[in-house]
C-alpha cells in the first residue's frame, strides 16, 4: 500500500476521466441516535419517503455526547434502524461515541476536533471494532463511514478496511473515486441545503436537531425541487469505485477548502461583509 501525501489520501486505481452527465445528489443526515430530535425527524422521514429519496443515515453506535440529546429515547431505536435498512437506506457508522478527544483536523483539514485522528492504531481499532460489533449485534449492516466533524486519518481508513467498511462519505472533490485499499470515497461538499451544481456527485449534509419551522420548510422545498436528481449511495459506489482521482479533482477540493472553509469564514467575521 502506498500513500499520496500531496492529496491527503491513498493512491487509487482505475480510470479518472470526469464522467459525463448532470449533477446528482445524495442526502446525508448526521447524528442519528436514540435521543435525537424525533419531532422533526417524523416530518423529514415522511418527506424522504414521499419523494423516493434514499438518504445516508450516519448513526452514532453508542452516543455519549450530551450535545446530541434533544428528545426522549423512544426505546425502539434499533428497530427503527432496521426498518430504514429494509428501505435500502444507507446506514453509516458515525464514529463510536461522538466524544472528541483532541483538536486535530485529520486528513480532511476541516474541523479541529476529533474522535480518531492521531490516536494509536490499537485505540482506533478498538473503537471501530466496537462500533461494527454493535451494529452487527443489532442486525444492522453498516456500509459507510462518516467521521464526527470530518476528522480521521490514514490509520482510520486502514482500520475501516480491515473491518469491512469500504466506503467513506467525505471530501470536497466533484466526483467519487476508489483507493488502493478498495475504499470508495464519495465526497460531501454541501451543508444544510441543496442548490444547483455543475456535473458531479454532490452530497448535502443535514443536522436536523433543533430545526425551526423555517429550516424544516426549506428542507422540504429542496427535496421537492431536486429529488429527481438524487441517487442512492450504493448506486454511486458501484459506478465510481474504480474511478481514479484526477488533478482536477484535487484542484477543486483545494480551492473549495481555501475559499469556503478558510477565506470566506474570515471575511464573514468582518463588519459589513455579506457573502453572495
């Protein structure tokens, strides 16, 4: 196995030419756990079902983060996860306990807090194997990794592959690609909305805890407008698992990181600046 440190990832295999076609969208919901906001979720679930959208649900296996406690535990959480799985919705592992242990942004470089990045292999392996075993004990087959706050490192990716998790929802590229470990990286570049985008595969990430009526209405409007362009995570992985990352992918991700996650937030803090 070789690493390509310039691209913050592993070397990849297959063809790298950008595919033709329109923008396609994936919807992802993070922080799915027993004490999440169930009032909002009921309306979200109904909206997804009525429009035939198959989301990625990032489930926290053993939540210990008090910030994720919004509602009473209904007592049948894993029954609900099994139902979502029966609908062919993608169930992702969202860390282990959603407890941050350091201020490292990991290989994505997005958020300086992590449950995994820089930890020794043995500690990461223990957390990930416990997470996988929790899902298995509940009769759920997780097929994807979603790191809390986007922070993980090369060791995390290796341990995930060793535990049979061969897809990651993260990255700022326009197109998915596969790596030398057989892991498919499906990018996630949009937050809290869906908007017109150029050709590519675009994942919109939502955190529904505490949404007000306006945010819920905005989500429903987005789904109504873009549902015909959505795909399932499994479809995207099957199509792109042998695609190679390209210099264009790297440039796009670098510019996105620089503008949307470095320069623009700093400008937004200046008095009178209004981003377009």
